[in-house]
């Protein structure tokens, strides 16, 4: 917290909260798709007679995994 000094340190997090954060980071990493990465996002917006026209372009890189010759 801003404004804390050495005389009044921030309170420590409980152990269970720290463990929850740790396992939350692990599960988020396991659910992520590492073969797909967003490299850019462009938003164009135009207003015409009370209507908003918006175009969103997302640039992604998607890597395909090599197929194993052992599997059918």
C-alpha cells in the first residue's frame, strides 16, 4: 500500500491465500494455449449520423504441432 513506512509494514498475506494464488497461476498456465499468440490489435472507429462503425483487427500467430509418425 502506498504511504506505508518501515515503522508500519503492510500486513502479511495468510498462507492459504498465498497457496491459492500459486495454484491459480499454475492452472492458468496449464489452460493457456502456447501455440497461439496475439501480436497486434487495431481498432478503427467512425461516427456517422448517430451510428458508430467499429472495425477490430486482431493479428495472431498460431503454431501447429508436428504430427508424430507413430500415431495414426
